[in-house]
C-alpha cells in the first residue's frame, strides 16, 4: 500500500511570517484531527516546498513536526560559476529531502527542457545527497484537445528514463499536473486524472512492475479541500501537489485530512 503524500508548492509566495504561520498552523490542525479520529500518528506524509530563502526557517520549524521540507528547483552541477543557482549539497544543508523538478512554470517561463530536467533528476538519484526528485509532468490544453495527452506525458517520462533508466525511479515521486488545471480553478475530473495516472504507472510497470507499484504519483492542478478526497480516492492517485491552497492553513490542512481519512478507513 502506497502512503499518501500531500505536498505544498508555495511558488514565489511567502514571507518569514507566513512560513511560521503555515508550518505551525498546518501541523496543529492535522495533529488535532488525527487525535480526534483516534489515530495518534499521521497515516500519510506532508511536504512543504517554500521559496529558497525560507528553507532554513521552514526546516528548523518543522524539525519536531510531521512535516518535511523540499525545494522548488536545483542546479544539476555540484558547484561552480552558476550565478543565482542552488546545488543539491546546499539544499541538503538547508534540510531539504525533496526537490520539485520540471514544474510547468519552470518549463514555460524559464525555458527548462526535458534534457535539463533529466540532468537534474540524474544528479538527485546518482548523487550522495538523499534528496528525492519530484518529477512534474503534464500536458497543455492544446495537447489535450488534440488527443496528445499520453504522448506528451510519455515523452516527458522517456526523457528522464533515457538518462537514469527505470532504476532511477526507485525512490522518486511523479507529479502529474495538467497545465490547464494549474491555478485556473479548473481541476481534472477524478476520472481524467486517474486515466493519466494509470497510464504513467502502466508505462513504468512495463519496465519494472515493483518499482512502478511502489512509486507515488501525485495529482496537481486546483486541488482544494472540496475535491481532494474524490481525487485521492482514485486507485493510482497517491496524494497531491498543491499550489494556491497550500498557502492557507485551513485549506492545506483540509486537503491533508482527506489523505488521513482515506488512509485510515478500512
Ligand atoms: P494550483 O493548486 O494553484 O492549481 O497549483 C498547482 C501547482 O502548480 C502545484 O505545483
């Protein structure tokens, strides 16, 4: 049984004040909820990905809490003359255990390519730092309308598989985020999302069934407390990557509680 992962991508939002408010507020909410439901521990994982300047603060605050901290991007090189970039060793020192890779905003706004994303993924899985890559993939509206969703997602996966092989996915996470559902309020229906998640798992399963079976595939794109449960209830959806709703304590906690509910029901 895969454990749900509820991850918040704060994008370029936040402040010291909001970091403190979100980490303490979310942990208080979810722990209270777990106690009420007589489940003393959380039956799922929580990850928050603040902007780089708040990573140290977030990991210090989260140290004794059931919240993990991740980054939103990394440079594939170990070190060097790469002004403005951050390395895996730096993220490791900042307390990060995960890093988002290839978010559609990185692809669209900052010109990241399948090739550069695969290099970053490889540096995570081949490197000495224990940082789990969260590979973001997903199609645009035009691609979906053209019936190209599976081809797009397969090509995004192949670019990484070509470099690291299926073994590289052993300790990775995938986030399926249809671009048309990001920040638009338009969520993929549970059936639409499940269809793509099943496609991703089947594709990887063809290479290694055990790795594919253990791999967590998150859904991202306008997840809210009101739709989280029906999305996470899908067989191949193992949690969510949450943008806007991760910046509000009760919304993010509400999404987390959907994971707790599903994970603890018989
Ligand atoms: P929204 O939840 O705001 O649609 O953002 C999704 C996302 O991009 C998470 O990485």
